[in-house]
């Protein structure tokens, strides 16, 4: 398997899953700063010009939530996704919650702070997105009261996706006032096979 990735991005979700599984893979760095994601050779792999991308034989899989789910299903013996219908439904629920309710406002904040050309940035949307994130983070904060993992009794890909997203929220200053979520992020990244955190990945790029 080959993982096309770039350190601090949502590639972390895919790398985390691969490392937890302990399966061999080749890592190919796609340097977004150099525009490598827009080059013809990469666009042949993913016409959307986005990372991560997992290539497994003749399967080319994009999307940073789909890749961990695929890997968990490929190696069911590792128990990175629930197998019973009810708990699996809960896993799907929280994966979609994180991708839609938490990640979406974080993207709006990041784009308006640093990715859009300065004349296109909308400071008011940063405020709106921050408020929307905190409203939904409060839902997860209550859910995590007394829980070690988002779903079930052991770590799953739901946790890898969620912990990365919350780390991103911490980077933009949105985890203050959510002690359960802060403790959860620390706990998840203390795992033996956890990847670098976002700040560490950025530091590694500068090294």
C-alpha cells in the first residue's frame, strides 16, 4: 500500500490508522507548499488534487475518513471498527458528526485566516464558524463524560478521526472550556502508535 500524504494535514488520520494496524506501507510526501498536489502526475492519481490518497493494488481511495474505514474493514481482526450493528451505527454517527459538525467550521476558520487571498477573507465568518464549532463541541464534551473512547471499550478509527480534528481545534484556540475533550486528545496522542500532532508535524517540516 502507498499513502500520499503531507505532514500536518488530514493525512494524519490515514497514517494513524496504518500505524495502529502495524501493516507495511510506503509513504509519499506531496508537498502542498510547492504545489505538488496540482501537478499532472498527482492529478492522475486524484483529479481533485487533495490528500490523503491510499493506493492499495488497483484501488485508489481518497477522503480522510473513508481511508481509515476501509483499512479497518480490510483488517477486521484488529477491531478498529465495531462489528455489531448497533455499535457500528454509533460509529458511523460520530464519524459523520465530526466530519460535518466539527470539521466544516474549522475549515472555514483556516481558509479565512490563511488560505484564501487576503482580499477574499471574511473575518465575520471566522466568528460565526467558531461559535458553531463550540456549540457542537459541547455535544461531544457531554458525550465524553466518563468515557475513554468515543464508541465502545477500545480505540477505533472513530477516535483517530476525532482526536485529529480536536487537535486542529486546539490549534485555532477552540478547545478552551472543554476539559473532557482536552484530556481525550492528550490520551489519544499518548498511544504508542499515535502520529505526530499537528504542531509537531509543522515543526518537522521546518527542521
